[in-house]
């Protein structure tokens, strides 16, 4: 298929042509559109919307199909012109010189060789009279809908939508358009619009009727939903109910629709339809680094364990396969029950057992606890959990050291990133305070952790992004020798300082190294997209570990820098390869590499 065109010096008409091949002979079909004096973007929109111009590309080649496309274009093109504020247009669509509207569809021509579309836009209109009432209390008419402003059907429609939305927000769900008078005065190029709204009665929420094929018990659905029966109607409340139910991760479909007819008592019932996701899901992960070896992980999830939208998550990890340290691993579970407390609250149970074999310490540990989660929005939540932990450690201070804690761990997370797996704008903040009470001679204290990240898109729609990260950690109370090594801080590796060996920086204790009571980590990245799927990254990481509760000028530090490549895997995040080299500090030398899925932060 080929296209040929001609552009008039004054008319700026666009021409599109195509070829149709009829049986037995090749016939060239020429299709053109001209709109003298029309703006270029309007001409482009008309051309892209024309069924007749696109007929050859869509394989429509018979005379009847071409005639049908041409007849459909009258309505389409005029509607576009109305949308743009031209209310006195003249549109001609000629097939081999004959107006398409005058051709008898029963006796179509034997063939069609030429389609000519000509558009006279006429003058752009402005509003003469612009009135819509009544308006909901506290609501305002859009400023575009006023006498003297450019008129278009788009402005009319958006004004009506906004006005009806205002009434719905005020508790009038059945608000609708009543009488409307729209008149175009062609001589003055003005459009008069008078629209009367019918708000209907203010209603309260009635009952939520549950339907659909779901295995979740109805009483659990109602507890999770928190349907506001008896309250004044609000679209925001309806949306919040749907969000609470979707948040459980149990449903593939949640549909909440208001009924057409209110109840005699001034309430409005809703129909809620559900469709469940598959109950079980399993996923796998892997990360490889030059010195730490291969880490393998798997997660198994049951989405509706007891029919109450409760979510069981089992995790298992094997680490240091082929690395410089002994193989270790972790198994854990988390069971969430979203129907136990309230619509935005849930109870969870956690447990884990772990063996860590690190260069500077080994520990066998176990944790068992229970907690509650409050979800403030899709972007903000907080958790608090209490539990017992046990640890048997060997480190710089000796072997077979026992630690027993009863603790409270609080966590706060605020996520304003535009994309959780590969952010280009926004920020992320996670902070937690964990006071612990030592049992059986173990010392008491508290641990503080914070992780903050920011992302800047340098006005390039994600092609060039600056990313920054700050990590803080502190242990208050006991001295280094009186704290379990799992609560202390090391620096080095993919999660802190790339280019330095994993957990290589700590506090010297004789010939050995212990973790510090404080940590500061800083990371920066410049991410540049080369193609749709491939990006290059330059990064610099810095870490500092101190022996007191706060890092100071005398604390040891190290740094690393390097380059990385990312290949976008869609919703999974990018496949990551980082090459890094130490730039300061005495904890490592030589090139390090890291392979994983997802951005480094």
C-alpha cells in the first residue's frame, strides 16, 4: 500500500491514498481529505478518525463497504468539529464525484476509484448564554462555561459531569439532567446553552447485597468492607469500600453498584459482586553476587485459608550458595486476618527460624509474634507487633552466647512512588522503633531503623531519573557486647555499599569485627533509558558504622561506585546487573558484580 499527498499553500489539506486490488484487475483507490484554514491538529484528528480514509488499511475494498464507511464519516467528522467548537460546518464526502449521502445503497456503483472529503469548519463559536442550575452547595460552575468563552460540546459535557458530580458528592446519587436548551446562532457564531438539573432526593446508604461466586464468608466480607449503612451517600465511601475489599488480595473482581430505585425510607441499596483469584500462588527469586554467591528464595501464598479472606504467606530462602561463607537460610510465615478488628485494621501472626553464617558472626534464631496493622490509605500504613525471640550466637565476643527478648516492633511506611518496582518520581519512607526487654539476664534496649528514598524525573518522562537513598540505624541502651549481633549494623554488599564485600565494615574487637550500634548509608543513582527496555545506571554508595548510638566524625566508613545495566521485565521490574569497585575504605578491593531482579532501591 502506498500513499501520496498534496499540501495546498493556503488550505493545508492533507491527502491520504491507498490501493485496492479487485479480482482480475488492479484499481487504485485515491482517498483525500482537505480542510482549508483548519488548524493542523484538527486536520490530523479528522484524518485519523475517518473510516473512509482508513478503509484500505482495514481491508475494506468492496463498493458497499466503502459507501458504508463514507456514510459513517458524516456523523463522526461533524461530532469532532462540534467538540472543537465549530457549530456551522459543511462536510462533503464524494465518491467518484457523487455525494455519498445521495447514493442508493441498494444500487451501489460497480467500483469506486476516488474518495474526496472536504470540510469547511466555519467560524469557531463562543458561548452567548451559559447557564446551568441548580448547583450543589459549595460547588462552582467551571470557568470555561461562561459567556464569551470558546464553546464546544466537550465543555458542555464536562460542565454537566462536574455539576452532577457535585450533587452526588453532596449525597444526591440520582442527580441527572432535566431540561436542556442548546441553540446555535450562526450569524453571531454564538452558542446558547441553558441546562436544568434534577438533583433528586438526598439519600442514605442502605444495605449491601452480596452476589457472585466467592468462597469468602459473607460476614467476613461485611466486616472488611465496613459498608456505611445509615450514613449520607458519598461516592468516596463507595470507593473506599471497594478498596478495602481489593486490598485483601483475595478477589479478582469487586464490583459495587447502586440500585436504580431508592427505598421508601430514603436509603439506597447496593449490589456487590465478587470473583475470587486462584487460592494459591508460588513465586521464585534469585540474586547473584561475586563474593556472596547465589541466593535462592521462594514464596507460597494461600489467599483464602479459612474462608475469611485470610492470607497465609510462607517464605524460604537459601543463601551463600558458592559464596565465601557457609550456606545458611531462613523459613518464615505470616498469617493475616483482615476481618478481626475493623474495616481498615487487621491482625497478623508471624514466625520465623533462621541460621545466619556471616564472616563476623553466626547465629541461630527464632521469632514468634502477633501484631496489628492499620491501613490509612493505599500509600500509608502502620504496624505494631509483640513477640518473643531467641538467639544462640557466636561472634567477636565469644561463642554460644544466648539472647532472649520480649519486644515490641512498630513500623511506619509511606509510599508515594509512581511505580513500586521502577520509580521515576516520588518518595518512599519506612521507619520503625523496636524496644526490647531482655529475659534471663539479657540486657534491654531499643533499635531504630529508617529507610528513605527519593526520585526525580528530570522533565524527560522517565528517560533520565535521579534517585537517592538514606539509611539510618541505631541501638540504644546496652553496649556492643551486650547486644545480639542480629540487632547490630554492618555495611557492605548489594543492600548498602556496592563494590564492598557483604557486611565487611564493622567495629574492630581485637583481631575480630563486631557490628556497630549505629549506621548511616547514602546511595545515589543516575538512571538513563537508552531504549524502551534497556537503561544504563551510574551509582555511588557510602556507608558508615559507629560504636555508639549515633555515627560521628570518628566512625569508620567505606564507599563504592560503578555502572549498571537494566532490562525492563514489565511488572516484575528490571533485570539488574551492577559492576562496582571500592572507592574508599580498607574493607575490600577488586571488582564486584551483582545480578538480581528489581532496582537496587
